[in-house]
C-alpha cells in the first residue's frame, strides 16, 4: 500500500492537489455548520471572501516556487544531501522521519521565526488579524508571508533530503491539517485533548489565535504537536477564555483587503518584536 501511495504522490497531478485543497475547505466548512465552536454572527460567505483571495495568492506563490522545489529535491538525491540521504532507511522510515523533519522546518520553525523577527511578523500579522477564525483562515497569508514559507519549505527539503513523493505528501497533509485545526468546530474535549498528543487539534491551535501574549507566542505547530511540547511552546489555555484578532491592529478592519495588504508597510502599526 505504501508503495502505491509513493507512486501516486510522486506523480500527483496539479488538479488532484487543487481537489485536496478545495475538498478540505468544503468538508470542514460544512462541519462548521453542524458542530460550531463559536456561534459567529457573520456572513460566512463574506468573511470567506478575503481569506479565499489570500488563498489564491498563496497558490500563485507556491506555483512560482514549485519548479525550484522539484529541482532542489532532485539535487539532494543526486548529491546525497540531507538527513534521509545520510542515514538510509526504508520507505516507512523515510515517511515518518521525513514528515517530522519537513513539519519541523517548513511549519514549526518558520512560524516561530515569524513571531521573533519584526519584518516577518508584520507580514504574519495578516493571518492573526482574522477575528472570526474558521477553516478559511488556514490559508490567509499575505503574499510576502507565502514567500517566506515557500523558502522555508525549500530549507526543509534541503535539511531532510526529501524525495519528491515525500514533499508532495507532506504538502497535501499539511494543507488539510491546517484546515482542520483552524476549523470552527467543537470536538468532545476528551477527543480534542487526545488528538493533541499526536497532531495539532482545533482547540490547541485556537490558543495561538488569541489576541495577546503569551498565548499568541505558543502552539506554533501545524501537523505534529510534538514540537511545541519538545521546545516548551505548548499552551493549554481553555478556548472559553480566547478572543481572536490582534491587540495592535484595528480589529474592525479584518475584512478590509486594502488595509490588510498594507499592514506590513504601515509604520503606525507598532510591535515590539
């Protein structure tokens, strides 16, 4: 079975990747109607509009980097660069170790850096600006942030020495898990807590979207929750105590596209990062 998955992701068509993205949003969008965490009083479609526009810019940026990522993956294999090339292991070993490393560098580490480097943080603010976090928030990234994340994906491929099938599998899992942990859904507390010992659960990630520290500076993970626990950035604040948005932004303008695009360049928006 694993061999079949490897073959599939090694040659996955762009249309299938688009279906994974759209299918995930559609599934969790419908689930939000059935078991909402927060009963937002908003026009769900209007709210989704700006987030889907940012999703489109993310797709464009990722498409622009796609060839470089493919070439880099091939280069690591040819020149035996990266952890998986230095320590040969079977397909299952590559799958587990590779996903962990790609998630560490391409998701956790870049996210942590975005909260520590002022220039990157101001781009990342746009993601945190959403005051009604739902599954469409997952890909709400300023184009500048999308570039940062694409570069760190390339760094992850280099560190890992990841074959292309692994990169494609990682990106597919990453997008769906991000849609899942941003989704405005209420799971039974025991289930959400149990999930959070392995992967990032909805309640765990919502803490990160609180409008102020220390919660904002916690729970950086996307797929695996292990990294927040290992590096001491895990926070278990109850979702009942959370308020979305950012305390340094005009939260009334979270749906204003022009305002959001200019956030990284607005010197009137202060931050001590």
